[in-house]
C-alpha cells in the first residue's frame, strides 16, 4: 500500500458552472454513453475551463462536482497538484476522463487469483481522453491509479458517483 497518498477534498460548486450545467443536462439526457463522450469532448475543446478556477491543495487533488443527473451520471473536475497520486481504485460501469491542462499517467490493474496485477501504464496529455464500459452495478471497473506529472485539470464523467469506487491496496 502506498502511504503517501492523500485523500482528495470534494467541492460541490463552481463559479462558471451555469453554462456547463445547461450543456451537461442536455448531454446526459442522451441514452448512449458513446454519444455523451463525443459531445462532451467537442464542448470541452471549444470551451476550455481555466486551471486556476478550481481549488488546489498541495500533495493531493481536489474534486469539484459539476453536475449530477437524475439518471445517476456525474460530471466532476479534478485539480491535481504536481506529484500527487491517487489510490488504486475502481469506477462504476461507465467512466470517462479528459485532460484539459497538464499531464497524467494512468497505471491500469486487473484482478487475478493472486490479487491485483499491474497490466499497463499510459501517459494522458492535454486533450487525451479515455472511456470504459464495464459491469453495471459494480464499482470495481477500470481499476487504476493516477499520477500527476504537473499541475493538471481533468474532467471526469461517470455513470454514478465516482467516489463510491472500490479502493484497493497492493
């Protein structure tokens, strides 16, 4: 287990939330997750969110919940301080992230009969995105750990509150 992982702080409002909320309400009414991803990427590329608009804490990351839809989908911004590391964790069945500013490294894991096994690492630069569809009703999909190489802002869309994701130790 990594001892230097600090727990993030969650914020529930953002100063420029209204235009984004209106757009997200429209997008989240769409039934197909892959259509949500395409529309959100297009919107974020044409409406960049400033890194400085989101709260920052040293040695960890903050979560700013941007929107929670009635169908359970959630939009969240994560502000990562340089050098911060998340826990190894899973997500609900649908998980999408988009790096607005900065650069993250994602270490992916999978369960095995011997516990968690590291399977790959990938660097996700600005405008790099990923999505995942797993098993509905579980919070152990897309098991990974995030490392911030620099000050970073990433946008996350999940099919449920991503903070409910299962946390693992190795």
